[in-house]
C-alpha cells in the first residue's frame, strides 16, 4: 500500500486550462496577493512578452500541449513561490549571495546557455537560481528528520472522498468505520523524507498534524486518496547515507513543498483571470483543474 500511495501522491502534477474571467475591484491591476504583497498584472505581462519573444521555445511548448495561458499561470506561480521563499529565507536565516548565484550559473553551462534553454531573461534567471538555492537550503534544514505518519483511505468517487475527508477531520466512530476493510485503508503509514525524497515533495509533507487531504491522482481513473496526517516530526533519526543521496533537484522540490504552511498562513488570492491557487499542486491552475481539497485541523 505504501508504494501505491507513493505513486499516486507523486502523480499530482496537472497544469490547467484557459485564462478566463476578470478580477474583482479588490484585485484590479493585481495578478495575485501573497498575504498583503501584490504582484501587479503589468509585471506578469512584461515577463509574458519576454517569453513569447522566444518563438522556438514557445513553439516547442505548444507542440507538447501547452498554451499562453499556461505560461502566464507559470509566471504568476513563480512570483508566489519567490515571495514565499523570500519570507522563508528571512525567517530561517538563509542567505544566498551573488557569488553563489554566479557559481551555480557557471557550473551549469553559463548564462547564455541557460537563457537559450529557458523562458527567462537574465534578471529572472538569476532570481530563479537564487530561489532554487534558498529552497534547497530550506530542505536541508529539515529533510534529515522529516517523517510524516498518516491514515489513508481509498475512495472511488469525489462524493465518497469528500465524505471520508469530513469523517477523518472530525474523528470518532464514523472515521473508525472507514478502516474496516484493510484492502482500501491503512492506519499509521509512515513516510520518511530521506528514504523516499520524491514523496517528501508531495502534499502530505506540507500538512500539519490533524489536517486532511483528498485528491484524485489521475483524472482518467476513478481512484481518490484521502489522508489524515496524524503526526509530523522534524527531529526523527535518519540514515545519513540516504540524506546524502538526495539530489539537488529533489531538495529544491522538497524546499518548495515546505512553503505550504506559509502559503496557508499568509493566504494566496489569485486574480480569476489566471485561475486559483491549488495547495495540493502548489501552483496556480484553472479553476476546473484543482485536483482535490485540503481540510485544516479542527480547533481543539
């Protein structure tokens, strides 16, 4: 069951549909609010123009099924993560110097090569590199001791998943009844971040104890997963060799997932023309492309 849940959890990576709608008065001229910080639409449009000027890259992206709407949502998502990473760096005392950014760029082929293969201009490339280095350091601070224990239930429809999530959130006999069939449920499954780092970049590792998530890993299938985090530790013992084998890209993904509580705390308000913030995917998607629901812990 652990392997199955790991596969379905890591499968959550949907990118959404067409830009639609328009912002209300509170968001006029603003693409997204991260807490009280506003990202203006003008900035998003400027970055979008930079991307669209790279016609070969855009053509490749569109050939793979992407759209201008997807690019715009990606730009807004990066702005959200940049804000959250800046907050995390200040709180955790993480400092990334210009020299570290320069070194990373040099080690990966140089600025010209990276710009040729990306949709950034030089300032945004340097910002992205800095963000990635912050995310990796954030992960390094927690990943060695990060362990999540969760109760898991499988469902075959959204209605059943929503009902199971509500029961798990409340607890009691109705929740206990969900675990009558061991073929569709497990209690106390433990996930060790250092042992399976790809799992540590998923929604379970960004939830506090008591929170519940329900999601559909694959829209082409009927299976839904419902999970309640019963314990989350950052001080568990781990295998130093396993920690040392975590790649830089995995550290970056884990670090970004660790931003999930900050995003919940400060609040992400997206102009509807771009979509909505999906905490499960940690990105902005079309409103009809959300893959599930997160229920917070009930106040004790």
